[in-house]
C-alpha cells in the first residue's frame, strides 16, 4: 500500500488528501448541476421530459465511452498529469455548453455536456483508485467518505448558484412566455433567458483550466496502483499472469455501481421532475436536488465516523440498501411534499454506497487496478439509463409506480453485492496465490 501499516499519516499524505478533496469538490459541483439544468433546457429549448432528460444521458454516457481510453491515457501520462488533462477537457466542455446553450443549439449543448463528462471520466478514472489505495484498502470507505463530503457539499451549492444566476424569477418568466403575443416575442424572451447560462459556464471553464495547472504543479505523490493493490498472498507469485476476466467480484461490482449511480441520479437529478409531477411550484422544485445532497452529506458524516471503527464498509452498505428499499416504498405510499421528502432521504441511504462499492470491487486487482477502475467508471453510465427510462415510462404509467419499479430492484441487488457478491472469486485467487508461493 501507499501509506499503510500502523504509522501515522504524514504531512504529505494529508496534503494529498486535501488536494484530491478539492478535485472531488470540483466534479461534485459540475455533476450536480444536471438537476437544475434539466429544468433550464426544458424551458430554453421548449422540450418535454424525455428531451430534457437527454442532459444526464449525454453527460453520463461519456463515462461509458471514455473510461477505457482514459485508462490507456493514464498509463502514458501517469495519474497526476492525467488529472490535469481531465480538468482541461472539462474546461473545454464547459465553454462549449455555455456557448451552444446561449445560442439555443441543443445538439451542440449536449455535445458540450458530453465533452464535460469525458473530462470527468478521465479525472475520476484517476482519482477514485488514487484515494482508494493512498492508504489501507480496509479504510478506503472512510477516505472516500471525506471525498464524498467535498463532493456533495459542492452539489448542495451548485443548484443554489444556478438557481440564483439562471433560474431566478422563473415563475414570472413562464407567465411572460405564455403571454407573449407572437412567436418572435417568444423567441426573444427565450434567447434572453438562455443567455443567462453563458457567464456561469465561462467562469467555470476558466477556473477548471487554472486548476489543471495547479494540480500538475502540486506535490501529489506518484502512486503506483499495481504495487499498492495486490492480494497479499500473491506478492511473490506471477501476478502479471492474471487476467481481468478472472475477477468475478469486479464484474459484479461493475453492475452494482451501474445500478447505484442510476438510483443516485434518480434521487438527485430527477427529484425536481418528480416534484413537478405533483404540481408543486417550480420556484421550489428547482432546489430539490440540494435536499437530496444535504441528506447525502449527513450520510457521509455518519459513515465517516462509523466505518471502519464501529461497522465494516460492506455491512454499512447492506443496511443502506435495506433503508433504500424502505424509503422507496415510503415515497410510493405517500404524496406531495412527504413523498418528495422520502426521495430526498434516499441521499442518506446512498451516501456510503460508492465509498464501499469501489474499493470492494477493485480489491486485489494488482497491475489490473487501472483497467478495473476504468470498467467501474464505465458503470457510471447507469446515470444515463435509469433517468431516461423514468422519463419514458412515466408517460404511460403512474410516475410513483415507475419510480418504485425502477429503484427497488436496484437496491436489492446492491444488498446482494454487499452480502455476497464482493467475495465471489476472491477466495479462489487467495488460494491460488498461496499455492504459487509454496
């Protein structure tokens, strides 16, 4: 391991954790803008729910297409320079989205979100295994929980920033839009509304570019994942003979993360649309994403204290999955603000799932850690699939029933992985490694 054993963390270790925490804040802010952006594009481009939900679809599909190339790039650049490159790509994507959204060219705006997601795919392919193996893998959930606090703290802030700068007075704007006397007047109002998005994204692009320079010049150590993340019993064996297909716990973890990101995005980004389906005021629903992320932040704080001191990361995930099922049922049997409250509370249940799933899935991969991590990052595409299914199905069925039918099975699978799936094949590898060293 990078910083393992009983020695106390060094000042360099603390600095590294702080820098990575800053990066988690950055991509948390960028990621959780999608919730209010769904509301923005629905108005600016005159879209239905299916069209508006192309926002998370374009954003999260980039992870599927770019994660494996990102692993190849990282082998050339190293993790540190790869993080800097990821930030630069994100800056380009933010600039593209701001420009095309202002011009009200929807395919161009979606392409900007795709590029933004591509940069995040590169950044996350580096930072997630980096923080997992920066210390003992057994306490990785605790470190990732700290990262989650940074991530979700930014996520709470993001809807308020966009809500204030872009969506302020949205009810008045809708009234003016409906009162417009002709198509030309309507277009003029929409153009003025869309123009509000340009400056925030230009500022974001500038900050991301500057952060890229800061990271490249920072004192982050060069962590070698292959040396840090081998199974102990295989240290003296021929570890390079292993193939990625020989680790079923990884593939079960990829599916688990796919479903987890789907439910996380549903609870965070789709909650505004969920609230609007109850005919709640748009002035309120634009901030609902922050409710979910506040619950997640509380969940991270509890998880950071509890794991691994009082409860193992996988056991905590088991209880979180059970809570997720109960909250989804609660959302189904209630209505209006109470139902929305149950959806927001899913943030608490979701909080410690990523911190547990990721290190459990990459455990023991050795020199395959970067590639395994890339497959895990590909699974973030779950954030593209489940919300789009929700948007389609709610046209034909009760939206609460659709929410229940999509979410409950996902939490049940997460429960399976936390109890059994994360161990599948590991005992075999451990035994094989012992035989090799005899």
